[in-house]
């Protein structure tokens, strides 16, 4: 009886080992499919890379700074013009 229960345990062990191997293989296959679908989805959405985003962000910051400098310059020129036109001759 000890040998038959030992044999049953060996069969269960082998069955569980095979099931674990199959589950691992299935998990890897599902991960690969999900990764491929995610990459396809992102490609179809035309998502920008981090590098592209950072480059455009930097350009926007520079444009905003330039716009502020130009606004200050316009204010200075307008103040000068008001001064010049308000002087009595």
C-alpha cells in the first residue's frame, strides 16, 4: 500500500509540475500578445515619444519667454511715445 500511495503522489506531483509549466507558458504567451496589442494601439494613436515631447515643451517655454520680452519692449515703446506726444512744444 505504501508503494501505491507513493506512486499516486508521484503522479500528482508530475501532473502539477506539467500544469505549472503549461501555466507559465500560457502566461508568457498572453504577456507577449498583450505587449504587441499595446504597441499597436500606441502606434495607431500616433503618440509622441518623451524626447519629442520634451523638445516641443522646451520650444514652448522659449516662445513664452520671448513673448514676455516683446510685451515688455512694446510697453516701453508705448510709454516713450506717450511721453513724446504729450510734451508741449
